[in-house]
């Protein structure tokens, strides 16, 4: 994708002043920022806690916080598992434990994918000139991905997969051959806790990325600078303050050109519709500029020796980029990715304390571990900073997080015995999320979703009068008469939900435990009273106990079921309409 | 008709194709005329205030059957109100001594009591019984719509998306409190909004407690602002709240009587000009299983306190409405999910029962008592309940028919149970029954005739027939869809009606006249040639 295409939707280009990440220029009108969103980042007091291990109590509050941030909504079973871990540290270890590669692949739900329904299309050729399977396969891919998110066990993997696809951005619809996008997705998922430099290396020569940022058009006779620019600006070292004409502190326009020359010759297999197993990239030395490439003073005038070994030149360039340090000695790339992790897992404001006590030591952990990200992420998630109360509930759920959490928290069943129906239900959820401004696999441009970089609104970009209404409509439908998809009706069973609580016969237990489960902030006394009043209007507590007992004694009695179910539905619907429910 | 007195009511969108009969559909597909015809006004300025007594009110100690006093004594000696303390209404009937205000209203012709209201096979579960009352179903049917919601839905199709409009600027129904009653549930969405405090910054679930000064609190504030902006009626409620002033001095201090606090808000909004048709308020605590009276004086205690609040709140509210000048526009009605048992228990309380008295109040109620005192067994046992005299759905049907002029069709939709027949006597005074008008012969069906003469210059006669008393709106539109005249606007009786339309200074051209009578509507063309 042409950068100029990717920025075509720009309404207001704010080119200066550049901020710390240099991303402020990508400000799009269609982000639909609410008029109430930040005009400047909030200056609310935060914490001086750093990466020292969290040593406070290990209670439901911390467990829920950890699960909200590292998975897509805590389920009851996962909380129960964490209760047995004993410490925050061991819980984080569990979440970061290595996972076997995802065994499933996206499946066809009909013959539109040009393979038999129920089998995978990820290596299947475009065998029928009369039928273009791209659209059907894209739907299948997105549905499958949503399915993985919904079914993610006690692991950080899916949250990180989404992170990396928001970092090394490609857009499924732009790549326009889902076989590439599947391979790309699997590549990132395999490497979520891997080596950042290795991921950058793999991404650079991946077919989806070569299509998306025109690497495949980058030839010695006419170098295409698109990828060489984004590799530096968005993927690794980041754009620093404008220091002079074409000088972005960390790199210059000359370096963009030099990088493009290094990357000449990488291409994808031309014909996506011929054979299997070719949906990746390869190096074609005949298209490669074999001269030496000289970088600017920002890279200490490094010269990368030209030749016919594209991998060697790429490795040398990544080594160069990944070895740059700021004047304080901190590795630039490690700092750049640390900030991005921080905004994905902790909060969007990085104040001086967070920079000194969290970002800098994280970056040092990343660089000292040769760009393996696991130690830094583990340290962050186990830290006093992460578990500081001030960092709880300050996250606004992304649409995917919101939609997935609804399904996961209430264990809403989705048909698993019929691939077409299962995928239809998953895809319906993908369309819900897309309507709320987050289309899975389709970040709006190469910079990713604005909520994670757009100063000063950040997460607040997810919420405007349109998207908030859609969120409310979905939660209302799920808790009420159900959300009907072509894969069946999705519906919360409020009875089953309260049966997971410690004592569903006690209205106070219901309100308190449901609040703790659904809210990342503690409701005020007035809010708790309001919720209790919703469940049990004007009545003493024992009347709930009586009604619940009557239902439990005769659970097939429609009237008794209706009596308690209606009240629980009212309670849950209102809880999810409360602004507090949007927080994570 | 006094134009000022009427608020709007929209034409069902489903009848739209009918409107276009004889016209080029394409040409009118997006024309202003459709806008005009589908959002044109039809009006009532009447307001219903529903007072829910949550928990199951002990009707026998509320409306006391003096003519059954010996049976009453046998059944509930430990909570019996001494007969000389009962506030007499008639020789047979009196009120609990805490309800002096309601006694005065009765004496002033502003109180109506419907005795022994219930339904067949009554349910003793609070939740289920409440749902039955609010959804107006048979006891064995799980209803999906509230009686008031289903009624409003017929008049305001497309709510909430199609509203507010210039003609319908305000909420259709308001719940004063945090949770909208299921009684306002329409087929798709609730037809009502909940407002805890119309002066508050936010009308949101969870209230408007100041969030903590933390990053999380910062986002709560932000989302509240967005949520508030999605609420289309915020402005109109706030405007009414700021314009409206309570004039009565009878309200207790805030926080003393929650029902009075709520009704005070209702009066404030009415005074502020809010064109909301239905308000719902509630007061809890009626679940008096034990110690509903004090040991030393059965006229005091928890139940007396509740009834005192009920009486005091209604009295202050009625006083306020008179001072505001809105007394003739407001009808109030109380109900509870059930009454309580005839026989009191050993704890000095009463357990869940069945039939209960429904109390209506307002300057236009057909004051008095409908029905007889509850029939009590000579030797009551713990399981005995008050036999029903009136199905609650008949009471609802009377309110909708007599007060709002609802048609039989509308009643059948609103009240989904088997009983949709109104009471035999009107619940409001004969002069104020909606739909009682000029009378005359009784047409079998609605019809709108072609005007005569046609073409005309400058005047013509429009004739139509009404088979029943109903609210009528007869408007004239020009070819741009602009309303140029309202010929009839208000309740009219059954019969054939004629209206003269004078084109006056209008220019030559095609005009439309549209009749809306209850759920019936018809549009015809006429041609003015000068």
C-alpha cells in the first residue's frame, strides 16, 4: 500500500510539532473523536512505582486486573486458576508460558472459498477463474481469528498477536489474498514472545508485508521507499523530533533511501493463484542494487556492503538500526517498542516517572536480552507499577476487547458442531467490532489503530456517541432477547452467570461479585445501592432469597424462572450500560 | 379545542403507502409531504402518573371495610386499627388514620377507590406478580411488553430512532428513579427514560457521583459526557426542570419522603412544560411480614409510616398541581404487586396475598368507590385471600380509554391478557371522558369522505364518520407537505361529523386533507381553483 494512499483519509495533517513517537501527523477525520475527548493528556497524579516486583496482596482485584489486560475478558474458570497460583509472579508466568502453535487453520464454510466446506483454504489455489474466493476467504480468516480470541485459554498470546498486528501493520483487504494474510498472522502469533529483531527480519521478507508496503515493487531500477521508511518510522527506531530538513533525529530522508536500496530485490511469488506453498517472499538478486549503501550520521555513517546476498544486507541493516542508542545510553528501538507495549498493557500517558521508572528499565531489559521481549514483558506485568491501583481501570476497552469480553465473561455458547454456523457467529462478532471502529485485521493505516498513538485522545478515540450506542445496543441485545446471527442466537444466561457466584441466594453477593467481575473500578456506595435497587426494588434482602429458592426448587417452572431471570437481566443490562463497564 | 392543551402523537409509519394512494410514489419518496404527514401532530395534554407501591400493600389496613369490622377483628386482632380511629369515607369504608390527606381528597371529590383488584390464579412471588401487573398478561403468560409501553408504541411508531421531533420534543414517558419500569417496555425498546434528578449533570445508569481523581475517574467522566450526549432528551428535560417551579409548601423536606420527592420532580417538569404523557414513581417497603404496627398502638408503625408518606406525597402533589394550574390534566393511580393476607401472622405483620384496592387521584377522577368492601370469611384461616372483584386489566383499560381515549384496538394491543374490557363506570368525570362528544347516529366503521364541492372556491365541506369516541385530528396540507390548517384537534364522539374548510387566502392548487382518528387514518386530495 502506498503511504500516500494510506494517508488519503487525512483531514488535518499536523506535521509539527512532532511528538515523542513522531506519529502525530496521522490524524484522520474518520477517527470520529468525540468532542469530549482529551484536548490535552490528563495530568492526574499517577505513581512512582517502577518495575520492582509487586509485593502487595494477591486478591481478586489484582487477578481481574491482570486478566483484563492480558486476555480478552476474564472468565470464571481463569480466575479460579489464578486463585491457585498464589502470587502475581506465578500467575504472570502462567500467562507467558510457551504455547504450542495454534493447531487450527481457517476453514471454508462453503464452496465460495474454492475448497470443500470444512477444509482449509490457506494453501489452496484460485482454481476457478469464474469464482474469486478472496472475499469469502477474508471472512473466514477474520472469523477464525475472532474464534481464537474467544477461545484463548489462560495465555497472553492473542492479546499479543493483536498487538503485533497493530505494530507491524498490514491490512487484510489491501493484501487482498488471505493466504498471505493467514501466513503473516501465523508468523506473528508464533513469535508473540520472541525476538523483536527476528520478527522484524521475518516481517520484512513476508509476502503480505511485501504486498502491503510495496516491497515487491522495490527494484534497483526504481527503488520504492515505502517499506524502508515505515520500517524505521513506525516499526523499529521511530521518528524523533524534526531536527532539520529531512532529519528526524533518529534517521534522515537519506536513510529512507538507503534502506530502500538495501531492500531492493525482495519480492513475493508473482502468481498467487498457481501453486501451493508460495505465499511468502523471496530474494531475487537480479533486482537487487548491489552497490554499497551509505547511511547518514544518524547511523554513524554506516556503510552496508553491497552484493547479491539480500539476507546478509538485511541483517546488517537491522543490526545497525537495533544498535542505536539515545544520549542517555538507552537503546532507541528498545525504548520505542517499550513505549508501545506500555500503551497496550498499562496506560496511554507516559509521564516522567513512568519514563524513568518503567520505560527506561524495560528498554534496557529488552536490549540486554538481545531483543527478546519476554523478560521485559514479564517484568512489566509482575511489577509494582502494573499493579498500582492508579493503573487499574484507566484503559478503555477496544471494540474487539469489548465484544470478546461479553462473550467470554458470560460464557455465551457458540455452535461448535457446524463450521458454517460457528464461523457465521464469529464473523458476526467481527462485524460488530468493525461497526465500533475496529475491524480485525484492518487497522486504518500503516500506523495502526489511532487509539494507541494519537495524542492526546488515545483510547478515548474508541468512544463517541455512535460507537457507545453500538456498544450499549450489543450488550442490551445479549442480555435481553439475544443477538441473532446466521450462526445462531447469542444470548447471556443470567441464571447460569449468577450460579458461578459464591452465593446467588444473597442479593448483596450478586451485586458485589458481579461488580468486581464486570467493573475495573470499585463502584461507589451510591452505585452499589442503585444496583441493589435494580435487582431488588423496594424489597428486603430475604425476598430475593425466597424467590431464588423457589426457582431452584422448581427450575422448570416458567413463572419462577421468569421472576428471577427478569431481575437479573435488568441488573446486568444496567451494569453494562454504566460508563464503568467500558473500562479495563 | 384549545390548541395549547395538546401534545403530539405521530401517525403510524405502516400506513404510509396508503397515504400515497393516487400519487406518484417515486415523486414523493423523499418529499417533505411524507415528513409532514408522518410527524404531524395529534394531541392530548393529559398525563398519567403511576405510583407503584413496591412490596405488596396491605389493602385491608389501607382501605378499611367498616362494614366487615367484626370479621376483620377476628382475622387480624394484633394489627387491627381501632374503628374509632378509622377515617371514614362512607358508612361502609374508611381509610387508615395516617391518610388524612387522602380523606380530604376524597371529600373534595378527587379520590376514587377500586376495590379488590387482582386477576385469576394470582401469583405470590414479588417479581412474578410485579411482571404480571406490568405486562398485563394472564398469570400463566410471560409477557414481553409493558401495558404502557405497548400503548405508547402504537402512537409513536419508530421510537426511539425517529424521535425527538419538532412535534414530539420530549420523552414519551419518564420513570423518576434509576430503573425504568418494565411497564414501559415496548415491543423493541423501552418507551421510557429514567431520571433520578432532572437537575443532575448526567442522567445515566449509576448516577452522577463524582468520579475519583484518578486516570480511571478521568475516563469515567469522559464516557459519561459522551453517554449524556447520546441521550436525545437531555436538553428538553433540563429545560423543563429549569423552567418549572414547585409552588406547594406542603412537600416535606427532601429525603424525608421519597415518594414526595419524586412527585415533586414530576410536578416541576409538568410546570416546566414537559410534554411527557406518562410518569412512573414508586415507593418501597410495603413487604410488611412482621411488626407492621407498633405493639402499643396499631395506628402507628411501619405501615402507618408508609401510608402517611403516600398520603402526604399525593396531597402535596395535588396541591402543587392546583397552584401550577395543571390539576385538570393529571390523573394518578396507585398499585402494588399484590395485597396481603386477610389473617395477620404472629409477628405482627401480614404475608403475601392477592386482591388490593387501587386508588386513583386527581381533580377529574370520578370520585367514589367502585365495588363493595372485600368479602371476608366468618372464620378466616391463614390461607384465605380476598376474592377479586375487578381484574386489574379492566382498570388499565378504563384509564387508557377514559383518560387517553384509546380505541378498542389499542386496548387489545396494550393489554395482552384475555381481559381488555374497561370497567362499566368511567374512572374520570363524565365531562372529561375522552371521546365523549357530539354523539349522533352510530357509524359502523371509520370513513373519510371526498370533500364537496370539489374543486372548490373558496370553501368546501369535509365529512367523516367515527364509530366510537376517539381523539381526532383533521389537517390540511399543501403540495409541499406544509400544514396549512388544522380543522379538528381533540376528542370527538361517535357519529358523523362535518367540517367546513375555507381556502381563504390560499393559492390555487392541490391540497391534501388527512384524518387521524385513533389508529385509523386516511388522506384525500382536493383542488382549490380560484
